[in-house]
């Protein structure tokens, strides 16, 4: 019986409402790190 292989690519983009600059430079890297770790923990390549 043949097997099929599927790969789904998702391009996720986050933004604040109306793109208001609420994330300042002092926490920006922490936010990026958190999002990356969460995705990698789910087995998603970042």
C-alpha cells in the first residue's frame, strides 16, 4: 500500500493592534527567544 507524505508550511506573523510600538528594545529579544523556544518545543522549525 503506498504511503503519502505531506508537509505544511506556516508563516506566522504577530503584530500589535494597529501596529502600535508596544514592545520596546529592552524586551524585544526576550519576546523573540520565548516565541522561538515555544515553537521548537512543539517540533516546529524556526
